[in-house]
C-alpha cells in the first residue's frame, strides 16, 4: 500500500480550513502552515481540483468582503469610539462617542471607474480618442482596406 504522501496527510484533511486560511494568508503562508513546501503546494494545486476549489472559494469570500468594505467607505459610515480615562492607574470613566467617517474619495473613484466605465476614466480625452480609433478600424474592416 505504501506510505501516504504529504498531500494526503497535511493538505487533504484541511480543505475546509484552507478556505478560511485563504481569507487572511498568501498561498505561501498556507503551505508553511500545513507543513509542505510552497513548490509542492503549487503542484498539489495543479493535481488536485479539491485544493484549487478550496482556495478559490476562500478568495471569492475575501473579494466579497473587501468589496463590501470598499462600498461602505465610499458611502461613509457611523462608528463608535471608546476611550478609557485612567487616573493613578485606576479607570475613572469610559467615554463612548459616536462618530461619522465621511465618504472616501479614493474609494468612490475606484468604484465609479469599475461600475460606470463609460462615464468615469482617468483621462476622458484618451477614452474619446480610443473610441474614435475603434470606429475608424471598424470602417476600415468593412471596406477591407487593411
């Protein structure tokens, strides 16, 4: 029967955990945590669809979470800030303040560029030039001149 390989002992039993690891770790870190070399981990990914799927599902969850955070930052949000007042090593009181984080311009910019590409670009003139170039290429293709 032979000795089980490292995939069977160090990776396969942890496929569910790998999904969670993919939220916070690079593939190299995951491999190290599992006790396999990074090169072997990459080979396992190619050979075993279950491992590849676990990583993809974990990354998909991460992208969904990051997208939600980006949208929240773009819109602005309320949060609570707590501060402990300490005098002579003793907590005298705790102040709780509700604050508002204003919409983040960089987040707004990124979302608009990705969700409304037709109307948002770094260089609108360049976008217009590329559209004209595309129209000219279509005309040339129709005429069979090129």
